[in-house]
C-alpha cells in the first residue's frame, strides 16, 4: 500500500491503516522524543499522544512536507510541552542583553577526531537547558532559526544567540584534556 493510500485510509478512521502508519513511524518518533525526554516511559507517552494528535488532525496534513517530517514536528512540540508542564521551564533571555555573533566560522561544528559520538551527546546533555534545546533542534533535528523560534516561543535573535553560546559551551566541554591542562 502506498503512503498516500495509507494516509487517505487513516483520514477515514481505518484502524488497520492507522496501525500500519503507527508501526512504520513509532520507533523513529520514539528516538526523537527520547532526545528531549530522558525517561523512556515519558518518551513513550509523548509518542502516543503525538500519534493521537496526528490522527485527529490528519485532515490538516497537506503533503507539503513528508508525513514523517509533519509527525516529527508534532513529537518535538509535544516533548517540549511535556517539559514545560513538568516545570522545567525554558529560560528566556532578555533581548536587551543579546548579542548575535555571525561569523564565517559560525556553521562549523568541528571537534577533534578522538571525540566520540557518545561524548558529544553527553556534552549536549550537560548544557544548560536554554542552550540544550536550541542546539538539539538546530544540530540534531535540523530546524532553522525561524522554526526554532516558533517551537520554543522565542525570537530568532534569541535562537541565534542561544545557539552561539551553546556551541561555545559545547566546544569547551569537548576540548580534549591532557594531564588536566586542556591542551
């Protein structure tokens, strides 16, 4: 069955088609939710709620993007909503204190060859939340600053600044330590 056929059947509340769509995307969406939520049960709950929302709002899906990208956006938003509901508030910076740094180096995310993926993920998890979410959305999920500003409810300037500061903190954490000197 083609993707378009499955989605059309889902719009008609065909349970078999819904299960097929769920089975196709549940593992990938769980991984997305787990990046934001450290607890497996919370991530599972968010994925379930996301699919419920997707099936109830399926009539709004216009195929301008892939179904997976549309669903991923729901999962990211639900994950952030979950964090907010747990009183893990995203800290907003006052725009007066923001300074955007746009340099040619800004898009380079280079680290030493000796740094492992596990170390990078751990370093991202150690970032303050206000930087962590922007770094995750930009670097891992691939959203641009306009999309990040909509998702997190911050300005594009705040998104750029938090990314720049988060990247600086990330680089600090990933400098290989030799005999405790940092060099």
